[in-house]
């Protein structure tokens, strides 16, 4: 138990579906992240939210839409995905100080399969 | 352009021996380095970190070494145990940075 909870753990969706991934952190952190892990690739940072404001969007296609309603919750809304979007999606949180980052704590991930 | 590289996709070590995992980086602005461990179907878990003001940090069986001039860090696990079998990710960040940059990971297998 890392204090970061992701739901669902597994998701299979068609290319025309709309679904959402949810992440919740109970660590009092002020930054939250979405990462994508594809086979044999580094963890790819998708979005960063700091104090509920999106501060980074790493050229992610618009079919991925993040939402951060408060510092404890983060969503990733999915629509019209492609099969190549199948991957493990990881949420993380950390505490940003004036000196920068501390270690990030990860959720267990959502294994997404697009059919 | 990959700023953090783990050039060995896999490593196999005998139980009880030392495991050495390597990581290279290219961005001289990085000043904080971390190692994460990941089991299948789970998220990465933080293992150990080192600040650029140090060249070594030790925590039990785990030691991280940092060579700033070579832009290289390594993780030593001794003695290696079967439960250490996992994928290990190296990560780095710079002062004021709001993100961690990860390497590709190295799959470590400890053989009994």
C-alpha cells in the first residue's frame, strides 16, 4: 500500500468507447502525474499537475484528457483510443518543495487494452 | 532524445552474490537521482535516492553510487536475494524540476 490508489486495475475498451481512469492519493502531496508504460520503453510522462494546475503536457494526443479537481484526485478521460494506446497507465504523486521534487509514489497502475 | 539510459535490459545474478545495475544520464542539470523497483502488475516503488552533493548513499543491502564527472550512477545489492527479482528503474530530476525522467529499466533475475 503506497497511499496512491488507482481504479480500475484492468480495463478493456473499444475504440469508440469513453472511459475514465481514477487516481487518489492520501499522502498530502501537492503534485500528481500520469505516466504511460509500454512494453520495452521507458516510463513516459504524460501530464503533471502541481497545486491542481496542469504544468506539463508532453505532446499527448487529445484523446487523453486529464482532470484534477483537487489535490487528492486525478482523472484521465479516454475517448476514441487506438490499439497502440494499450499500455499500463501509472499515476504518481509527490511533494514539491522550493528545491524541486522529492521521490514520487506510484499507484499500482491500470492495465488498459484497446480492442 | 533519452536523457536517462539503462543500457542493460536484463541481468542475471546468483543468490548471495552482488547485483550491480547501471544508469547513465546526459543532462548535467540533474541533481537528484532515484532507483525504483517494479514487480509485475504493480506500480514502481521507491528504493533509494542520492543527491548530487553526495557520491554514495547506503540503505541496508542497497547502495547507490554517483559519479558526476562520468554522469553515471549504479545500484549495488548485496547479498542478492530471490525477492530482489524485479525490474529496476533509474530516474533523475533537476533543481526546481517538477518531473522525474526515467530510464528504460533493467530486469534483474536472482537465481537460487
